[in-house]
């Protein structure tokens, strides 16, 4: 990675914060969109108007997109602020101005981090479709999945998503495998819900 970028470009998303606060934040933000429809007795009305397939897959895409964009925007904001602070407090550490190639590096790695969290929340949403009777459990799902990924997958996917992993592209298989598995799980769980004949109650 170019030395012009601050050493801790995405340091704010490392360690405990990445494993704990971000999943909780995203869970509280928009994970319960389906359960809110159930609670408000509007689920069946919206299914009747849009159709089951469109209703469920639009919900899934909305949860994914909102999560992705929010984390992405926060990362770019943090990078901008962090870079400005580094320039003002340690001007000698950054010997040359930031270049277009550096911006592309930041954009790409930020997208990788955002994808990691967004797919976790989307997968959690897919599971939430089957938790109407225990809605409180939904909010713990992103946290549980993040911890499971960090515990059972080596190297840890959330570490591979970060800035330094750009130097180890040959070690990215666990990360991309994790993304593919959860993406497939999302579609299978939602599809199963769509084809159920007893959906309308």
C-alpha cells in the first residue's frame, strides 16, 4: 500500500470496535424491518400488493444496501478526518501529496470492509424471517455471526477486510469464501420463505 496514506487509515474499525460496536449499531439501525411489519400487522398487506418474491427480496436488498452505504460513508469520513489530522500534526510523516491511486486504494478497501458487515446484516435479516416468535433474538445475530467468523475462520475475515490485508491478496480466500457462503445463505433462506404456501395468515 502507498506510504502516502496514514498508517492507521482504517484503525477506527479495528479490534473490539469492529467485532462489537459495528454489528450492534447495524442491528439496531434497520435489521428489524420485517419484524416491524409483522408487529404492525402490515406484512400481509404489503405482500398482497407487491407479491412475496418482490417483498422479501426488496427487504433483503434494502437491509444490505443501507448497511453497506452507512459503513462506507463512515469509513471515508474517518479517512478524510484522519488524513487531515495526520497532515496537520505530523506533516513530516507524509512526504508527498496524496494521489489518485491512493484514493482508489481507500475506496477499494473501504468497500471490502463495508461488504463484510453488510453481508452479515443481510444474512441476519434472512434468519430473522423465521424468528417472529422471538424477535428480541434478532438483534444479537450480527454480533454472534461476527464473533463466529473471528473465532472459527483463520485468518479472521474481519481482519482480512482491513487495510493491511491489501498486501496479502493471496490470503484472501477465507474472506471471499465467507462472503460467498453468507450470500448464498441469504438467497436460500429468503427463497424458502417466498415459496412457502402458508405465508399469508
